[in-house]
């Protein structure tokens, strides 16, 4: 379990957990609002398949209190030592309570604190204004680089609290 003491707006602790036999179905069934499907898949199951079929990404269950509320994943770029956050999807029924914010803060802090971490990065579609706002408010700054048509942003390390 990864826990950095962050909570949602109702006070529930937001923690990250390995996807396992007890939670994988709840993670897989997490679905965004329909208007978010331009940026994330219809179900988090796609991210779980990506993690299980390729050696790049590690999927995590996002929990608020005792309830699975979504998915987030991370990877390490072996070329430059940076860590990447990707594939965040908070179930529509749980959005608007700060779970996504707390999940990114938790994972970013954990990745930044790793001994071999050189940077924490993520990317988002330029048209995804809510994502840009969220990540900027958490201390991620655009690097000026685009990858697969997405803005690459890097965490200013002091912001990973």
C-alpha cells in the first residue's frame, strides 16, 4: 500500500494498492463520465490489460477509505531514470471529491522519493483542460516536449507533498 496521508473532500484516506485477486474486478469496472472518453478508455480494464501484456506499466488500485474508486499506473524510463504517471481513471460515481488529486499527489510523492528517481513526468492531451489545470495545480510544468501528440509535464519536486 502507498499512503502519503492525502484524503478526499469527505476525509476518507486515499491510498494506492497493488491490483490483486481481491480488487481487480472493481478496478476493471471503473468507468469515467461519458464526456471524458476522448482522453481515457470506457473502462479501466483496458489499462489492466496494458499492464499485464507489456512490461512497461504497473497498475494500482485507487481506494478512498475501503472502497476501490479507480485506477492509476506508473512506469520507469530506463534511458533517463524518470518515472511516469499514466492511466488515471476515477470512476464517475466518485469524481468531484478530490480522489484523483489525492491519487496523483500520493503517487508523485512516492515516485519522487525513490532513490533512483531523476524526475516525475506525465502527459495529457492539449485539449484536456481539466487535466492541465489539475496537473499544473499539483506542481507539474510543461517541458515543451510533446509525446504522441500530448503535452509532457514534469513535477517541480518541492510540490510533491
